[in-house]
């Protein structure tokens, strides 16, 4: 193999053999029955979603492959994949799909299904915990910085209690170890 071939690596369509004994024929029906899944079956594997995706080149499974995996019934592989959680939710794929498959929203549905089965990456749980405790996902100014800058201890207008109350009505609270 030449150096150029080694650097290029395998084509993205070259994947591991599929273990048909693990396929779940109900999976695509589940996704299709969800509000975003109506056009799922219309996917004709054109890969436009993958071409539009700004992060696909970092993924083992590209967007069009994930959609194909859903259609094939590869439930465990999809729901345990890192890709559904790394999606930037930029909607580039969904905007460009010629078949109106709601790719981004389907990945949201996959995340919800994965969460219901407890398959949530630790960093996502950390973010949920931060939201429940601090009322925001990203701390713009750390506590010590606020003090140094003479700012109020709390960000004005930010109601962490309000957010906690809202979270109590969702299953997110259960995930972060609060009340169910
Ligand atoms: S762009 Fe749409 S039709 Fe093409 S592969 Fe992606 S989901 Fe399927
Ligand atoms: S929404 Fe997700 S899958 Fe779609 S283009 Fe953006 S990052 Fe890629």
C-alpha cells in the first residue's frame, strides 16, 4: 500500500459486517411512529445529509449511515452511538434532505430513547446537573471572578429556582439525582 493510500484510510461506506441476529425490526417502526419520523422510509441513501454535516468527518457513523442503521433495525448500535450526542443540532442535514427526512429531529428522538434506557454519556449528565444546580449550562463568569470584578454574586435576572422548578416537572431531574 502506498503512503497516499494509507493516509486516505478506508472509504466511509466500508463498515463492519452486520450481525443480523441483533437487528430489531420494530426499531424503525418506533422511530417512524414518533412525530419526526413520518418521512423516514423515504430516505434513498443519497448522503446529502452527510455532505452537509460540518462534523461528519469526525464520526464513525455518518448521518446517512445512522439513518440507514435505523431502517435496518440496528437499535443497539444507534442508541449507544456517541454520534447522536455529538450532533451539533445545526439542522444543515435536515434543511438539505431532498426527501424531507427530519434527520436532526430523528437524532433527538434517538437521544430520548437512549436516555429512557439510561444510556446517557457522563458529560451530558454533567451538563444536566450544572443546569439543575446553577440554572445555566455554561458559567460565563466564575464565582471568584464575579467577586474580583465587584459583580453581584448571582447573575442578574437569572432565576435558578425557576429553572429547578421547571426541571422538577421533567425527567431531567431524575437523571441528575433529584426528585422524580
Ligand atoms: S439526505 Fe435525506 S434522503 Fe439523503 S441520505 Fe440523508 S436522510 Fe436519506
Ligand atoms: S444537525 Fe447534527 S447531523 Fe445534522 S448536520 Fe448538524 S451536526 Fe450534522
